[in-house]
């Protein structure tokens, strides 16, 4: 049983208090959405969870150990996808995927075509992303979800730019992951429902939660 | 150690201590300054080689020492804030940098003024002056980097890295410049370095060094206090102070 | 261990591929380098004494300026598209990944720069001793510039004010410039350049050990 | 040492006094800026505090 928790978190950006006294605790199978208006600190909260932003007050714990104490052990367990796709326009889809795969540390060979088929981009192996639409780029960025073995997923606006079919694919992936004991935290503009899985949610308003 | 640092790093504690400290530091500074000036400008006999022009030493040398000293402060407080994330050291580094830059400028300009009667020109590519000039560039870079950030915490930590790299680099810079200047000029200018100095000349120099050091501390304390007030403007103790 | 070597190679290959797919950046800075060098004979004349005295130092100054121009490419695109977050949060030490990126920058920029310098030296008919000294100092000095530069780029990338990077790098790279030009002047006088070579090698070792660590720390700070 | 001697500095008056002049200007500027900054900060904070209480 693993546990991800946040204690008494406070975040100040540019002298504005984004949130204060935030507590959160998630166990295996937990699914959490963070929603709120632009500038309410959704992305900041997600980045704090992933350990990108260092905090001054409060702590982020993974299995009751502060994530800064065993950083690489923690990083071995997480997958973070920001609102940017982190793909290179001048590398082909396959080349991009190879790099993503190598960074996960997995030794097995990847089957490009299978993954691309699952994400709905069959036959685009040799295409350069600069020729692709925003939705396709987002899908390519989200192929990380197929290649990772991490238990904790932090997804910043995963459904952005995706069409209905794409949203469904990602939703199913997330549900599958959580059903198998993974933990997912994602952000959205608007509160959304996910069918067939219990979903916690927090809403960020300015200055209070 | 950790606990002590955190207690010392607590803004309120530092604020209270610094108020007491400020008083004493200012008194020491004024006494040493007057004593040093009187000793240096009136009591000390003229140098047998340089005549009265050597009296510039009483501002040049303390300024040069302080310019290096403050850079060391930048680097050490940078290291502390990188390791322990302490606000006070962030603030100390930020307020010290302009003071350090002004001392570096002072050391350079008094050095150049001194150079005119000594070497016949204002600027000589002497190893010490050249490294001092590069030190000024380092200070300016540090200040520019800090002011480019909106978030002061990030600015402090980025500055800390720069200061640490700078402090590793300073001995290398100094050595390389010395290496270069001996090759180009030969070791001609040693008058500035180690004058076998008479006691009546030395005591005012020591007084002036103390005066400059306490001056820096006094100014840094004033600036640190106002920065603390800005940081902590929402806490109750600050409101209490401002209420009075 | 082999895992670490493997990921180093992956990142190295990635950055080399990126550089070759989008050549404009480093080719432009190399062209800038060549143009600046040709300016010097045009201003100082082509008497062989002047050429031998001034040109090697000028090649070094041009190399320094061109490096400043090219450095941003180490992290610019990674910063814009969020790759740097992925590298930071990967299971591998950021220091290692960053070293691979710096090495890639040196291969795509430092190495061509050395070759061009030697060609320019031959074209401008510098003496053999000077060309050898130029080669030795450049091969030790350009990696130092890449390493030192990567830290400064990590600190300044994406900040307003593009001159800031140069303002930070130039004073810090003074020792490299000084030892290199002193070595070349010694070579011109047929004197030994061993001492300067050792100094440069020492600085290089120091930079290799410290710069990737400092770059990684700087990147983490910038992301927060 | 007469006052005249003191001011002429053995013929180096221009150098010595200009060096000291610059020093005083720099030191004074440091004090001035620090104190002005302190006053401004306190005034600003007091104003903010006052408007919060109303």
C-alpha cells in the first residue's frame, strides 16, 4: 500500500497567496481532479506535487517520507505531463517516442505501431510533429502514459486540445491505471465527471480552498 | 547548529537583535572613522618616497578589502540559503551586493587617482587594479541577474549559484591576471603591495579598516530591516511595530 | 553504470540530431565567427608581424563572442517545449543528462570552431608554432566555455534582457582568455607553453566536475 | 603641522582630496539610499496597514 500526501501546504507566487493550509491524502486507486479558474494555482499545485516547485511551508510526502529526501526514488515512481507536450518538432514521432522510452529506464523494446494505434495515430511513425495538429501533438505527448511504469501520475490539463474520441482514450487509460492500484492527479478548467470511477475533486479559488 | 541557524534566521529574532547591534556598530564606526581620519591625515608622517599622496591608502585599502569581503559574504550567504532555505541570508546577500559594488568602484577610483602621481597615468594594467575591475563586473552581473527576476526567492537562489561560481573564479582570475601582467610589464609595481609601514601609519589604517567594516554592517542592517518589514508585512509583530 | 552510459548516449544522440535537423543556429554563429575574424586583417592590415601578433588573440576573442551567441541553444528549445521538466523529473540524475547536453553543444559548436580557427590560421599564414598553440588552447578552452556557459544559460534563459547572459559569461571567462593568449604569445616567441597548458587543463577539470552540477541546480531553481 | 600644510598635502592636494571626496560621496550615498529606502518602506507599509483597518 503506498500513500501520497500533502500537509499544511502554502504556496506564494509573486507575493500572492495562492493557497494556504492545504491538506491532501491519497492511497492506491485514488483519482483526484483539481479544478479552478485561470491563475488559481492548478498548475503550481501539480508542480509542487511533482517536486518541481520547492515550497517554503508544508511538506509533500510519498509513503510518509518527504519527497526531497529521496528524490530519485520518488521520481522513479512518478510521471508528470505538463501543459506543454515536451516533444521535438524536428524529430519524427518514432524518434520522439524512443527518447521518452529511454528516459523511463525500461529495457524492453517498444512497439511503436501498437502504442500509436492505441492512441489513435496509426501509421504516423515517420511523421514530423511540425506537420501535426495541436490535438495530434497532445496525443503524442500523452503516449508517455503507455510507456511508463510509474505509480503516480500528475497530468496537467490532459484533455486539452483533444477531441471526444481522444478524451475517451485518455479517460479509459486513467481509469485502468487507478483500478490497478495507481494514483492519478489531474487538472481541468471545468469540473468534469468520469463515468464508472469514484473521483475526488478540489476546487481552487483565490486565497482559499 | 541547524536549530541555531533557524533561530537566527527567524526574521523577528533578527530584527530585534539588529536593532541593538545597529546602535553599537554605528558608534564604533563613527569613533574609528574620526580616529582613523585624524591619525591618517594629520598624525601620520609623510611617506619618504610618495610624500603625502600615500594618504590615499586610508580609503583605498579598506575599500579594496571590503569589496572582496562582501563578495565572500554573497557567496557564503548564498551557500547557506541554498542548503537551508533561509530568508535572512537571501536578504543579506541582496542588500550587500550594491554596497559591495560601491566599495569596488571606490577602490578602483581611488586607485586610479593614486596612480596619477605614482605612475604618471590614471590607469595602469596592474594586476590588482585589473582584478578589481573584473570584480566590479562580477558585482554588476550579480545585481543585473537578481533584478531580472520577479520572484525574490528565485532571484536569491539564482544569485547564490552565480556568487559561488564567482568566488571559485576570483582566485583564478587574480592569478591569471598576475601571470599576464608579470609577462607584460615585469614586477615593477610593488609599491602598493607591501610598504614596510611605520606604526603611526599602520594604526590609522587599522582604524579605517574597522570603520569601513562597521560601516558596511550598519548599512546592511538598515537595509535588511526594511526588507524584513516588507517580507513580513502580514505578521502581527510587524503590525505592532508600525502601529507605534 | 551501463544504464547511465546508455542514457548519456541517448541524450547526446538526441541533441546532436536536433542540431543537425535545425542547423541554422549553430551555423549562424560559426559564420559570425568567420566574419569577425576577417574584420581584423581588414582593420589592422596584413603585415606579417602584425598578423602574427594580433590575429591569434583576435581568433580567441571571436571564439568567445561566437560561443556567447551559440550558448542559448543548449536549453532554449527544451525550456520552451517543457522537455526540461521531463529531464528534471526523470529517474536519472539531472547532472548526468545535462553533461550529455553540454558535450553535444561542444561537438556541434566547439569542434567546428577549432577546425575553422586552424584553417583561418593557415590562410592568414600564421607561423606553425602559433597554430599549434592555438590548437592546444582552443581544444582545452572551448569545453570550458561550453561548461561555464551552460550554467549561465541555465540561470538566465527566458529572462527579459538578452544581454544578461553575455554580461555574466565574459568576466568569468577572463582567465581562459588570458592563459590562452599568453600561451600563444609565448609560442610566438618560441618559448614553452607548458605552464599555461597546465593551467587551462586544471580549469577544465574543475569545470567538468562542478559545472554540470551547478547547471542542474540552476535549472531546478529556474523551474520553481 | 600648520593648517596650510594640511590642506596642501605636500603638493598632492588635488589627488588626496579628490580621493577623499569621492570616498565621502560614495559612503554618503550608501547611507542616504539606505535611510530613504527604510523611510519609504515604513511609510508604504503604514499606509497599507491604515487602509486595511478602515
